[in-house]
C-alpha cells in the first residue's frame, strides 16, 4: 500500500551562466581583444518536495534509519523521483520503542528535510508520522518554551505512540530542528552514554550523540516520558526541559 503526503514549497536558487557570444567558439575567445563576453544570472528557481510516498517494505525494519531510507520516496517539483539514503541522515535518536529521524532529501535546493517518527512493534520499526519542517519562521508563538535564540516555524504535532496520547512537536529554522515529545511510559533501558541530571528536583538524563553533536534530554512525569532535543547542546536541551509544564497541563508543551 502507498500513502501519499504533500510537502511544502520553499524557494531556492539555481545559478546559471549565459554567454552573450552565440557564434562559433574559437581561439579568439581567449584573446585580450575579445571584450564581448558577458555573464548573466537566470531567474531564481526552486527544487522542492511536491509529494512524499510512503512504501510498505517488510525488509527495511532493521533500524529506523533504514526504514526512512527504503520506505520513503519523494517526487520533486521538477518531476524527479528521489529517495534518501542512510548517509542523508541528519540525526536520529531512539529510546527503546520510540525513534525520531531527520533526513535530508537529495536534489532539493535549498536543502529540505523529512522528520519521521517511528515505533517498534514486535521487533519491527514502522513509521508513525512524516513531516517536512518549514522555513517560515516566527517566534511569537513559543509560549514559554525556552528554545535557543532565533525564530522558528512551529507545526502541528506528529503521532508518537500509536494514540493521541503520544505526540512529537517540532520547531525548525534554517539551522536547527528541535523536537519535544510526550508519550506513555513503557519499560526501557537507558541508552549508553547518558548522564544523570536533576530537573526541578526530579531525575532526568541527557546525552550528546556524535558526530553531529546533537543532544537529547528526557525525564519521567506522571506516567509519561518527556523527551526533548535535536540541534542543541546539553545546556540548551536541559533549559528546554526545565521550561516545560507538567504533562497533565492542557497546554503542554506550552506553559502559557
């Protein structure tokens, strides 16, 4: 079965040159007396995601990054069909049965990304939600979330847990994609490299993943896992976690 998702259009530039001399090229082109050669810029064009096609692939469930690479295909605005590979992964983070992957989409200009949430069901990773982070930025709707300085696009949350109880909110600009997730707590093992910290007197954990130095922090609250992170450092990830209200708040993750 194929599921069709529609991407968002954003503007990019393709630089082309044009030779004003349209006659036969010969050695005189390189003469110091040849003064008629000019260069012009073509009008700006964009190569953007037009359609996202999710493919069911039973052989691609060994890891979240493989699922994204083999399970998604993109139709671009210029008619080209492309797929991301594992090397196109910007970052990925998994906490047992939940995973978030950001992957760049080849041949888009300027570069576009897909954000994918995945769940592990009976040992098989499957996609739960897909979005293309926007570059239309605004900071007036953060409502108390302590994100790093800058302007961000904010979108409706993606499913993360199979029900409306599990969701991922994401905030993006041309430099960062940051996620905040909440989902019902299930038993999980602590990822290697995590460090214990305290957030408002409660246990929390933080880890930085190489080589992209992305950081994730998480805590437990009222039977839920709260996870934040992405293109942030440890101090910024903890600050975001501290700024969030209780998961029982009707405005989560916003505090006002």
